[in-house]
């Protein structure tokens, strides 16, 4: 027979031959495809500067300065055999000394992605446009050309040039503007300072985490220590084919093969540092100080990979971060890194209770980072590696399927079948590699019987619907409902079997009154809960991948069969990332994050760990709130309502009852009661977080009718309860302007400003500001959905703190009673604040006329009136009483010396005549001074706090 080495050599040679053949075949499939690049270059403000250049014989050289925008469409360039594209913009020109001069102004490496469109606006040359002499001045024929190199996975490097070109003409005079010889110097310095800050944060937080882990080496030891010691003994003492049959100990090997291989590596290390008895197969547990230290340090060392994965995710230049404003992005990256690395779930479950969740989660984070970078195939391969380490991560599998259909395959109503098949083959091939490497050795040695035995171990169904300590999911609520009905019916006189699921044992059981839930029923409920993923796929704007992961994990956690409480970590990790890149999910994350703390507290119950878990748990909770304040500058009460704050307090009180007061009251009786209370209370919060995420993500697609209906009800209530009216302008002493500004490209984060002025002098008194998260979408004629709560909350908060500064009238940038339903934003604010308001709109709302049944001729007449007002000679102020459709509700006002009018209507509590008078007195160049002040101030805060570097 051939030796193992000769077989391995033959197998390796055959694999190389097959790989070469497949690579060549891959090359042939794309060799005749011609890459196509669509480019558009726009250049503005070309100028020439004469600079000192001692390296040149003339001692002076021409430096070309320009601003340009580049739009490159690489959609038709990338195919499955393209790894990356290198773009570079070249300036070509001729002089008497040199017929051909070429200068590279800008370049960019574009990695493989399914669709890439580069749109960079108002940028400056990346490299100096320097001519050795004085030849750029008045040069009228400088050609800008985009060239690119297509780098394939297999094949030759292609060099190509875009067809479109741009002719650049320089002026005949030198610019006298101040020149920075190194325009990138400040940016480089800023980046260096930022990198130093990032380095300090990464090293400091990592050191702190490791120090805390080392400090708890001698802490509480759970049965999981014996579980993993026994697994090391199995893989060390038995041949591979027997690993999943061994059952000397009750702690049989029930993780996928990759984790068994990992245990084999640990066993090799254990043979060097531990005695032989440490890896002995025995029914009784073995534990000593050396085993404890070895296992603790194995967790600490493996956790470093999780720290590194978080670093890669948080500080990579991916679309997830690029879309955020500059200032917000830097703070969010550091805060997210801190919160992920210090996640208390890993501290409790890994560092004390003992597992390797940090190591496994690092593979998930690496997969997410690859997908963020557009490397879908590598991301899927990494996820398959994770599945072969621990199968519980199947919780995320539906999310990968749904997201890849939209993001990778681009499956829509119309799609390219050939492209889908080509991508599918590539993806399938890469996904099979981890499974082949994982299961092939077992298949080779013992055939399919071992594979079957592995799956029997991976998916046992004899453990019951819920764990000994119920996970806070739907079945915890189901169990408590069954207990409640059982108690009531037993009190009446009906006979039922008593509940068996409160014994604290892992076992199969039947419910007393309600139908018993088995694996089929649990699977059906889980599949129903996965339907929102299909709804996400139908959204016009592709939802973030972390939302797919979160909702998929929620479905399995809430309705899965025999879910462990530790599985809540699978929910918190993706939601943490989603919350710090889209703050509309901050509320759900804080609730879920708090539950992840309190639901894991019962795992630590010894005297030493009790004060530790409380101190570290509270530190992490308040630290997360501080991180939110640091990143978004938002107060706790603006994203956690009073009800939620009370709920969170109740969670900690229930945990205190479990630890301290239950034994004082009941002694050793009803030992399962506090755990049951914790599970039920936490389950309610998890359902709240789940439903809130669903509403936010699907409201713009499926909840518009409900949102509109709720606002219409609010409008009807506002019309019934107007504020106390102002009898005369003589009673007005303070007026205010309120406005909201949002971040560019990030409309969910807004700054609300209220500016107070003394009347009639219109002297500025003070300003009040706050940052708010606005999750409601913008809908025409339903502006109140987005703005009424932030505006009214700020006003009411200001009045409660400073009642002497209560404004008598508030100017609102929006409509008042001139509204399709007679209740615009100004009316809603007046109703909620009980302060008269004036609605000042910059644009005429035709919807009001349509709602009043005005025909096309009437609409044209209204537009004609507006045009006549604009074209009136001179710049005199005045107003026009608009009487089409809805008389005495609107006045068209020219104010502040501007020809452009504004549209004034009362928001309630003030007559239209007085409202018009206030607008005429307060306006400067058309805009009311209080509103303009609030607008400028809120914009400045947005720029300074969120957008600046």
C-alpha cells in the first residue's frame, strides 16, 4: 500500500493540476470581454502659480492649480474575473522642449464590487501639477485623460483609456492668491493626530479588557470548564472517526468539526503545560489551578482576535462610515470600538462563565467587514467557516440569503439570468470550501455514518422547548401564560397536570393547559418571524446588512427551540453596529443592551461575583449612555422615554430581588420564581425592541397609512384645542423663531434651535438648542410627522426650565391654517405648547387648493397672482389677501425689502392681521429674523459638531 505521504503528494499534485486547469478556463471565459468605463470630468477655476524651484535651471516653475469633479461608472467594467481596477487621471500637453509631457493628477484603486460608481466633487489634484519651466501659463491645449488598469483574478493585466477627454485652458496671468506649497500638510497632520488618538484608544481599551480578564482568572468556575476539558481529552486520546461517538462523560462533543480541530490545537498546547491527567477521559470532572489558568488564558488570547476584528470593522474606510459626516464618523468609530470590545456579554459568558464566543464572533465581524468592502464571496466564505465552528450562527443564515439576493445577485423584477448563474457558481464554490475542509476528513475515514452522527450531536431535540433558565423570548411568555391559566383553572376546580418546566432541569415537557410546542411548531413560528426579511428586500433603499442580521437573529431567538440565554449576544452585536451608524435604532439598542446585561446576571451567583457583576454591569450601562452622548450629543430623555427609563430601573430591581430579597422573603422556597420574573420582564423588552426595529425599517413601505392616520388624529385634536388667543400686539413682549437643520446626507440626525427676541425691538435675548433623532420619513403635506415633536418638546422644556422667558408668539417655518387639512405644522406646535404661532412658508402649497376642490383655472389664477406680486416695481413691503379656495386664511407678504414673497397663515391663538404685522416688522430680506437666526444657528451647530473634521 502507498504511504500517507505518497497519497498526500499525489492528491496535492492532482489539486494543483485541477487548479491550473480551472484557472485557465476562468481566464478563457472573460478574455474576449472588453471593459467599458463611462467617465465625466468637470474642471473649474484653472489658474497658474509661479513657484520657486531650485531643482530647475530656471529657478521658477509653473504650478497648475484647479478644482475638478470626476464621475466614473465602472458598472460594466467589473465581472467575476476582475479583482480590482486602478484609475489614474493624466494631464497631457506639449511644449517646445518636450513634445510629450504627462502628469498624473489623481488616482484611485477600486476593489471588486457588484456595482461601483465613483462620484468625487470639487476635489484638488492629488499630486502636484508642476511644469519645469514657464509653459503652463496661457497654455490652451492641456488634455485630461482617464487611464485604467484592469487587474484580473486570472489572466493578463489590461491597460486601457477612456474615450472621453477634457481640454483644459490655463489663463494668461499668474494667480496672486496665497499658496500652500503643501496643501495636504494640514490634512496629513490631522490624520496623524487622529491615528495617534485611535492608537491610544485601541491600546488602552484592549489593555483594560485583558487586565480585567486576568484579574478574574481565579473567579467562578462553571461546568463549561469541564465541558471543554473533556473535549480536549476526546480529540487528544481518540482517533478522529471516534470523536463524535465518545460518551464516557455526559459532556459529549456537540460542536462542528472546526471547533473540534480548535480543541485539538488546545490539546497540543495542554500537553506542554499540563500534566497527563489533565487530558484523561473520565466520567468525573478534573479541575486544578493549572487547568484553570490554561483555559482562562486560552480565552484571553483568542479574544485578541475579536479585538482585532472590531478594529478592522470600526476603522476601515468602507461605505458604512463614508456616508457619515466627518465629525460624527470619527466619534462613532471610536465609541463603537469601545462598546464592542468591552461588551459585558463576553465578559460574563467568556471571561467568567467560560466559553469562546469572542473568538467565534470575530469571524462574524470579519465577514461583515468583507461585505462592507464589497467582497461578498469572501464574506460568505468566512461565514461558512464560522458555521463550521459553531452552528448556532445559523441564526444569521437567512439574513445572508436575503441580503445577497439584493446586494450581490441584484435580483429585481428584471435581472440578468446569466449574471446570476455566473455569480452563483462562484459563490457556491467558495462556500463549499469550508464545509469540505471541515467534514472531508470524517467522510474519508468512516463514510457517511460519522457525518450522520455529527448531525445527531449538533441538533438534539430531547432537551425541551426552553432551557433550565428560560431565555427571555416568546416561549417564556408562553410558559408564564400557561402557568397563569393553570393556576386560575385549578383554583376553580379543573384538574390539569402541574407545570414541569419550572423545575430548573433540562428536559422535554408538556404544557399544562396550552398546546404543547414541539420542534415543528417552533420552526413554523420562526419561519413566520423571518418574513420581515422579505419585506426588507422590497424596499427601494437597500437596508443595512446589520439590520438583516439583527432581524434574522431575533426570529430564531424569540421562537427557536431550546434557546440559551447566552444567545442574546447574537442580537446585540449587529444591532450595536447598526445603532452607531444609524441613530434611529439607538433606543432599541439601549433597551436590548440593558436586557443583555440583566438576563446574563443570573449566571454569576457566588459571593465574589455578585458585587463584580453589578459594578461592571452598571459601568457598562452608563458608559454606553456616555458614548451615545459623546457621539450624537443627545440627551438620554430624548431617546429614552420616561416609560423606558422606568422599565430599565425595574429590570435592575428584579435582579436585586433575585440576588438578595428573594431568599430573605421565601428562604429556599420558590427558587425558580426570581428567574422566571427575570425571563418574563426581559422578554417584554426584547419584544419592544424587535417591534420598534420592524416599525422603523418598514414604516416607509408598509406603515405610511398608519403614520398618516395618527397625524390626522393629532391634527383634529389640535383644531379642537387652540391656545389662548392674543388680544393685542401690545401684550407681546417676547417672540421666538424655531427651526430644524439636519446633516447633509444624514437626515435622521437633526439640531433643533429656538431663538428668543424682545418685541418690538427684535433684540436677541438667548437661544436654546438640542439634538434630536428623527426616524419619521419626510412626506409631502405631512411635515408634522417629522418636526412637531422635536419642536414642541424643545419649547416645552425651555418653558419649564425658564418660565420667565416663555415666548408670547413663535414663528414656525411652515404652514399654519393654510393647509390641505387646515392644520399645518404651526397649528400642531401651538396645540402642543399652548403658545400662539405664526406659520411662514417660503413656497405656495398648491395642495390646499386641490383639497378645496379648486379647478385648474383657479390654480392658474393663483399662480398668476403670485407672479404679479413678484413683478411689482420697487421693493416696498406689503401683503395681498389671498381669497381663492379658502378665504381669510392666507396672506402673501412681501417683507424685508425683497420681491420674493412669503406665505403667512396663523397657527392658532393669533389673528391673521396680527400675524402679518409681526412678519412685516420682523423680516429682513424676506426672512423673519427669529427664524433666520434659528436656522443659521442650527446649521452652524450641525456643521461644527457633526460635519467638520
